[in-house]
C-alpha cells in the first residue's frame, strides 16, 4: 500500500495494524509472504537491513500488516541506523491503530541484547505483543519444544502468546492468523471476521 519514510505518510484510515518487528534477517519478509500467500509481496534479501521504511500492506479491507526496519546485523552508517530507530519509535509510540506487535526471534538462537531492549520498549510503552519464533523447521521436535519452552519462560514471559512458525513449511501460521484476527477484531475499529 505505502512505504512510509516519515509519520505523515502512515495510513490515516484507522484500520487495525499488525506490526512485524525483530532483528534484521529474522524472517519478517518471508513470514509476511507466507501469511498472505503472495510469494513476492515483501522483498526478501540475503543482505540484512534492506527494509528501510515502514512498509504497510493492506490485507483485505480490514487491516494492515506493517513491516518495520530490523535491528542488529545491518551494516549501515550510524546516522542511517538512528533515522530507522526514530522512524520505528515514532510509529510505535501512541499509534492508535496499532493492534498487535509480532516480535520475531530466530528460534535457533538465544535472545540478543537487542531482543531484550525491544521487549523492554514494548512493555514500557504498554504495547500488546506476541513472540513469534521463526525458522522452526530448522530444529527437530524435541529441540524446538525445548527452545519454545525457554522463550515462554524468558523473553516471552509477558507476551500474549509464543508461537513457533516456519516460512518454509507454513507450520504455525494458522495459530498466528488466529492471534492476528483476534487482535484486529478486538481493536476499537476492528471488523475482521
């Protein structure tokens, strides 16, 4: 729908918005493509830091999926990183249409300092979030269960839910859609069935 480089470019129709947040290379774009069943909706790059704006994708007539710049691995000048941080902060703080933040982490790795900082930001600002453990297909069942349990007790202890997903197999996407639909319906302007 729109790639917003500043807050005045954010949608103004008040439809519920679901934000996709996480480190660069955690799989935000791949997950957006799988959830919408559109292979090339969000650009997937092997180079971290390609998402530079808040990209809004309208899903039906009921909500937006918002892909935000990641943090961590992107090799960009400090001024660029700070401008991304400012843009993300201006989007998330006091954004009335924001119904739910999907906080993506790679299930194969322990949470980083950046992940802990994002969780703290979400909680300090009273933002509803679910922890989404990506790349679930890369682990065996036992290891996946152990990793998800650790996330439920640790980084995701205050999350609405912790959901393991795979953009390769589609595993977990039905559960994730249930969270998205519930958040959209319960949002003051939500109408998604």
